[in-house]
């Protein structure tokens, strides 16, 4: 009788352990399924609210302005648009002392402007716009002191969920007419990224979070720190801040 009782207890213990293990496995699988479902829903929500933007750049010879046009071809507006622009020159085309004497206001000619490791330097600028509705375009006129050989653009913007996204363009003057063509384009990613705060009166700094910086951002920051603000040039006293215009696509 005692042996039967021990065997019964052992069988009950095995069944209980099996039940606990099976229940734990079911709960764990349900948790994983819920996490996957939540991630898919969040991704679908981001995709549904993701603003699709692209940029074009033209130079107005008569006005002496370089005009960046941002197109929102998506179905939702985009918010808090921040554009950082660098008009690039080379020491081979014009050395820095000549550039400073020719295009920089006298009181700023002692600014420590230097070329980067490949001989590039530039004039930097930035612009902001609070909202760009869908199926609209935003035109920003950048006044560079003389026509750049390249124009680098870092475009940062937010969706309705305040997630930040970015694109980078490099426009080069390839055509005899003076039109710019994009020869580097960092495509928009669905994954949000930390916003980089660049101001045309300050050198750019890497984020204190210590997270890895994308290589194209690192190159952009390097060139930004080898540039001078357009407000230090003679163009600023003549033109002021660049105008902006929103229009239908």
C-alpha cells in the first residue's frame, strides 16, 4: 500500500511538472507572438505615417541663388524639417586666403577656416520649416558667395509620431548649363535615427550618447567643421536669410 502511494505521488509530480512546463512554454510562445504582433503593428503604423520626401537642386544664374526644392510625395505631412547645407569649394580652384579676402566680411577674415584632408572647404547654412503638407513642395534659396562645385545637403524631418528621419545628398555641377545632379543619395530609411543638431554659426559636435555615427554623417560633420557660416560672408549683408516658398507639386 505504501509503495502504491509513493508511485501515485511520483506520477502526480511528473504530471504536475509536465503541466507547469507546458503552461510556461505556451505563455512564452504567446508572449513572443504578442511582441512580434506589436512590432508589426508599430512598423505598419510608421509606414502609414512615413513622409516620402526627395530633393532637387538648381542654380538660378540671374538671381545668384542655389535653390533646393523638397518634395513631399507621400500621403501624410512631415514636421520639424531641418536642412543643413554646405557649398563646397577646393583650394585648387580658389585658395582660402583669396576666398577670405574676396567673399568674407573684413571683421571675420581671421576666422580659422581650413581645408579638410582632400582639400575641400565650404560655406555652411541651415534652414527650418515647421510643416510640409503632403503633395506640396518647399523651395529654399541658399545664397552662397560664389557658385559651389558641390553642394552637400543633410535633410532631417519628423513624422506625426515625432520620430526623426534623415537623408543626405551630394549635388555636383556636372552640366555645362550649370544644373546640379545628385551623385550621392542616402535613401530614406524606415527606421528612425537620432537627430543631429547642426547650426551654421557653430562647429558640429558628435552626440554625447556615444552611439555609432553613420559614416555619411561623420563625413558631413567633418566638412561642416571645415566651413564658414554664410552670415560671415558679404552675401549675408546683401541678401539676409534665404527665402522659403511652399507650393503645389
